[in-house]
């Protein structure tokens, strides 16, 4: 059993930055992939970025490429999402997620094994 605790959201002006964190409280296995989804009110939840627990492969949604960076700290069992050059359209609840096998960018969301509680990111103009 793995519990994901995500945090770091807040209110920021357009062009500003935030760093989200996701701490996994259970045992992480080498096959795990962790990452982030986001959901704006009235819209479907969409993939943002993911990273494998072992290795260096990362994947980003086109909407955040060049602005967001996902990284991990294995010793702290923590994944980060550094968000720069934030835009109003980045406003959403951001959810940490993990799957035991495969990737998050092409997974059926019903197959996601673990979800964080969500952290609100609001970007003002």
C-alpha cells in the first residue's frame, strides 16, 4: 500500500513559478512510474508529466513542455513538479499519481494505482 501526499499549490501571478511536491509514504518499487495530472472546473482530468522511479525517462504534455520540469529524489521518496512561466490556463487542481507498471501519459485513468488528494494552483492575470 502506497499513500501519496501532494502539496505546494497556491496563488501566483502570470509569469511566476511554483514547485509542487509529492511524498510517497509506502515502499516504492523500481517498476513504479509517478507523475501529475490536473483538472480545471468543468473539464476532464488531463495528463501533465511523469517520471520513472528508476531511470531518467520523462514525458510532458505539449501544453507544458519547456515550462514545467518533473524530477525525483529517491532517498526522500519524493517527486517534484517545477512550474515556471505560469499562465492563466494552468489554473487547476493538480493531482500526484502513480502506477506500478507502465506509464501515466497513455494509461487509462481507471488503471492508475494511487492518487494524491490534490493541490490547488491558481494563476492570476
